[in-house]
C-alpha cells in the first residue's frame, strides 16, 4: 500500500485531488489543511509521497518542503499552485520538491506525475540499497588534457565520497578542492609544462602560455590518468600526467603555513591540509591523495602507500 498525504486548505481542491488519487486501488490518502499538522503526520508516518498546495502553505513553502525532507529524506514532495506564485514554486523546487504541477493541470496530469514520481523514488531507494552493499570499488579513467573533462572528473570523484559515506559534506567540499588542485597541477604544470613562476608575472601570461601549448605537440597529445580506489574506510585517488615530472624535494614545506600566502605552491599546501595523506611518486608526475574516515585518520597503515620509494608530502594528519 502506498500512503499519500494531501496538504490543501481549500476543501473543494482537496476533495478533487483525493478523488483523483483514490482511482488507484493501492493508493491510500490522508489529508491536512495546515502545514504544521502535515509535518506532524510525516513524522508519525509512514508517508510515501506528499502532494502540497503552495497557496495553502504560503511564504513558508520552501521551509515546509525542506523540513519534510529532513524528516523523511527519501519521501518525494509534489507541489501545486495557482498562476502568479511562481516565486514560491522556485523556492520549493530549490528546497528539494520532486515535481510541480500548475493547479489548472492537476486534473489531467496529477495521477501520471504521482505514478512517475513514485517509480523514480522506488528506483532511487533500490539503487541506494544496492550501493550500500558495495564494499570496494576500483575505477580508472584516461582523459584528454581538456579543462572541461578535468572539471567533470573532479565532480565524479567528489561524488564517490558521498557514495561510501567516508566524510561529511564539509569535508567533501575540501576534498573536491584538493582534487581540483591536483588535477590542475597535472593539466597545467605536468602536461603543458607551464611554470607556476609565470603567475608572479600576472595571470594573463600563465593562461596565454597554456593556450599556446594546447595547440602544440607534444603537449596537446598528453593525457591525464586517474585511478579511484574506494573502501568503507578510505578513498584513494591516484592522478598521473604525461609530463616530465619535477624534483619532489623542491615542494614547499607542508608544515610552514606561510606558504599558503604565496601565489605558487598554494595548491600543494591546500592538498596537504584537506587530505589525510598526500604521496608523490619518485618522478613527480604522479600524486596519491588519501582521505580516511575520521576514526582511521590517526592510524598509519602499511598498505596505504603504493610504492615504498614514493616520497610522502606530509605525515598522516
């Protein structure tokens, strides 16, 4: 049985919606004319889907949707509204509403939208249950030296942290920044061999040099290789470019916070502060970024270093 909550302060509208939804044998409806009462019904549960009239809820529409999803994150909220209240609709969608039906389309489209929304919700829950059983994942990518692809792979790697629940949202942002820096280093300094010293002469010279080399061989043909190793305890990202590398001994001291103020080398420092561990390969054209669960961050594990000859940028934090 699917339980659907109707939130609507207009008796005639509420009855019309209830009649439409009652046309499905396996759908059971409950109603509320007040937002606070509706939220209490969601708390008591079980509610599988909410159809909420934004004209009833008023200016607190976004707050209603947000709180309902906090109570029941996997429960979709479909919103309806008369014309002229598009600002409320936008706010509700940004707050997490799953779908929107203009009031004048409710009679023709509500059942179809509810059916499709429930189907999608079921698929997401099933997928998340399946993914929740995954213990290990190893994926590798070979991408061209293209900034749009660099951004895409960064987003893909960052999303993996949420998949395995390795860190919270704040740390996911930090890891995204660290990945951004490592991939940018592979793109600019590794494959294009653009020196960070050019930044001291102005950003234009740095970018102009990069553009010129993108059209010149061998720089234009080089690729970036990315490996992603995920377990329940840690995420390990290995990023390698096809450039000549560099002397790792010349990296800025990760224990000297004053290096954060410098235009060059700042990315390396950010990687050090945001990741549990950062390891460079001997040639300098490969870096391994490791993020462990908080409970594991204080433990140094022998199998976390892929190459015993690889220099470690910093000690485990």
